[in-house]
């Protein structure tokens, strides 16, 4: 049983006019500044690049975040799985 942690099944990204973004399935905001926001989602790490980015509303209870600013790109990354592979590769060298 999870201790107070909500389990999310879906992740959605809604972009409105390239300057308002709502993302569901968010587990944590790792870091942010006006050019880059790094999130951890149920589907892996996510990096949002843009200009004048601002995390306006973060609700980890329901796993949603609202971001404003000009969005230039959104990318998923699998840092967790790639780092696990490197560690196992080093062990079996």
C-alpha cells in the first residue's frame, strides 16, 4: 500500500496558443528558471524549453502543473533508465 501517494494512470499535455501549458501526471518539479523547467512525470523525465517560463500552479495532490510563457519545445528523457544501464555496464566490465 502506498503511503499517501496518489497513483496516476494517465499523463496529458495541453498547450494553448504556445504560451499556456497544463500537464497532468506530474510527480515533482525538479528545477525551473525562465528558460527551462525540468519535471518528473509518470512517463519519465520531461524538459520544457522556452522564454519567460513560470510555474503558476503546482498541485502534487492531483499531479498537475500549469506553466505560462513562450514554449519552444517539450522533450521526454529517460535519465533513470539510462543511468541504471551505465551502472550495470560498469559492474560487468
